[in-house]
């Protein structure tokens, strides 16, 4: 996404390899990563699958264009740091 923004000045440009609404499976097949893009922002959500769903402490992981990290289980900084 960063390369897309550098080349086309937008995260949601039609020439980008990853498009808004896409879901990509992680290399290890343990997460489905969904993509939400706009011209100047993006949000990635990595939802656990398979045996990863047993880890209910963290839930899904999130990341945005500013580098802000999050988890679906809560917003406490200590929890986010522990899970990431």
C-alpha cells in the first residue's frame, strides 16, 4: 500500500495491486487480512482463523496508515503492546 501511495498518490488508485474490500490470506494461512482503503487512508484487519481462533485474548489485529496498531479485544495500551 505504501508503494501504491508513492507511485499514484493514493492508496485506492485503480492501478494498485491491493484494492479496497480485498481479503488476503497470510503466508502461514493463520489470518485473513481485510483491506479498507480511501485516497489518503487505509485500515488492515488480520482476523485469526483455524487454531488461531483459540486465542481469544487478542482477537483480530488492526493497522492503519499512521502505523497505529490495535486489537479487537480492547483499547488498553498494555493489551495492544502484549498482543502485538
